C-alpha cells in the first residue's frame, strides 16, 4: 500500500526526454535529383511527394531537413546516406545538429 511519502516521491520525479537531432541533406553540384529523392524515400521513409519537396529545399536553400531523431538514430541515418552515396559514386553529404 502506497503511503503519502511514496506518492510525493513519485510526483517529484521528472522524466527527461532524450535530445533530438535534425538530419539534413546538403546540396552539391554533382548528385542527381533522382538519387537524392531515392535516398530520402529509402533511408528516411518519405513518400515521393515529401522526398521531392525536401530535394527542392536542398536545391534552393543548400540543405533540407529529412527528419528529427534521437542521437543514435540520427547518426545512423547520416552514415547510411554517406554509404549509399559512396557506393553510387556521388558526393552527397548529410549532417545532424541538435534541435
């Protein structure tokens, strides 16, 4: 049976949520738009329309947000982009920054 002291302790506990990180695709002059769309769809699980909008943002603003994740997931997404680009011979880059 919970006592008043137990309930006060439970109420005083505050949850800390993990920090979130934005993952960006960066613009370059060599990577094809089709490849960027494919990467965004396959790695970030976006629809064609969402991927195309992000690709256009990258093209116009030099970078575009592909998603917001915890540190480990964001880091993995960045590595996946770099690996896929390297394998396909493109210089496409991604980066993450704290939200």
